[in-house]
C-alpha cells in the first residue's frame, strides 16, 4: 500500500522558515506526480506546489518566491522549503501523490495551482503555525 508520511511542521514567528518532508513508500517513486496542499482553519484544501516526473514545478500565486518544492529520488522524499512565513500560511500541510498521467504534468496546466481532484494518495498532514 502507498504510504506518505509528512514531518517538519512546527510553530514559527512571522518571517521565519521551515522545511517540510514527506517520505513515500509502497511504490515506484518515479511513476508519480507529487504535490503539497494545505488546509487552514475553516478553509478548503488548497494546492501549494506541485512537481512532476520531469522535475517541472508550479506554485500557487500566494507562495511564489517564498516556497520551493523539491525531491530526493534516491531517498523517496519530497520537500517543501518555506521562507518568509506569515500568519496566512498557518495550516495543516499535506503531501499527495498520483500515478503519472498527462493531466498531472505541469505542462498540462502550467498557470493553475495544484488541484486536489488530481491526486489519489494523501499523507496525514503536519501542522504549521505562524505567529505574528
């Protein structure tokens, strides 16, 4: 079974930084598109960043220039480096995966943020809290 486990969340002050990690097991890592989503209190789950099997990436407008998605394929690990955090970034952060297909490739919709409807496998989440 596919298993995604997030870590690295915590509490930081505005302007701070965090690195989230997601270890992925149970399948061939390279066959999947991967993404980070977040869900704040009373809000819908929103796409933050996505990376596909070619290494192409895309980001939600709200995090462009502050967040970076990357992966270590040797360690089957996905990362999200977050800088210049603000209270609006407070949320539960989830990593997600889906089998590679044209629809999950960044080139299919390069200007759209990641869509939760494109992803099948989810981690349990890690909490990020940013205080002002």
